């Protein structure tokens, strides 16, 4: 399932035209700060509420802590394709756009208008290792590769402690099965969204 989802992400990234703003812009500081914000959204919204779509949407409610707004219908359709789910967009002065895509299939993704490979990895490690999950996880790097200039990193996030217990309540198990986490980063100016962070654990039906 993970490989299929990565292929779908790549299809969107490689086929989408790059906007003038992305082509012209984004020095390293902009991409670093937008990467940091994308990781914060992944942690505080996707990871903390994984397995509970309603909780994810509530955490990203318009007027909430982050300031997300509903995505226009055509934008939501473009991100979801044939999936069922929700799309919210976050814009802050000085940052690129952050788009949250949460599906009823258990996949939660954060799309970042600007991103940087090194910055994204640094913020991701810091978030997991320094309390973002309340000490409840370890990040295991599985694979790192390039596909037509797009950098893909596969990880397993290994839930432990408090975080595993919270997941266990949602998935009715011990909460320790690894979570598939993928980051996909395109070169600056190539696509409307440079970075995608995706975490999933398929919902049991």
C-alpha cells in the first residue's frame, strides 16, 4: 500500500505545473521555516490523532490553533483524487502554504509549498526525539532514493510508551505496530508543492 501511495504522490508532483511564486522564490530560510511548520502540523495533528479522522479535522478546524481554512472544492478534489476525506489549507505571512490532506483510509499527509531535504529531516528528528510525541516514538530510516530528481525517504515510526498506549486505544491493540512515514521532496521551483510528509496506518474494518 505504501509503495502505491508514494507512486500517487510522485504522479501529482511530477505532472503538476510549477507556479511563478515557487519558481521565483523561497530562499533557504523560507524553506527551512516552512519545513518546520509542516513537521509541526504532521506531529501535532496527524501523529497525535492518527486513527481518528474526526480528531484530525477538529485539530485543524478553521479558527483553531494553527489557523487552517477549508480548501476550495476544486483544490480539495485535486488533492483527494478518488479518495474520501478532507483538505485544509494554512497560510502564514513569511511562510509557504501548508495543505493538510486526511483520508478516511487512515492516511494523513502534509503538503508544503516550500521544503528542504536537510531541514525537513532535522525538524522531523527533533520533533520525535525531543518531546513532540511525549517521548513515545523512535524513527527508523528504511530507504532513501531519487526518482527523476525527486527525493524520497521511507521511515518506520516505532510507537512506544504514552504514544503507543494512545494508539492502542484507537486501534484496539497494544499500539506498537510501526507507522509508515514517507517524505517526498522535489527541487525548488519544480512543482506547486515541494514537500510531502505522509504517515499512515490502515484502518481496520
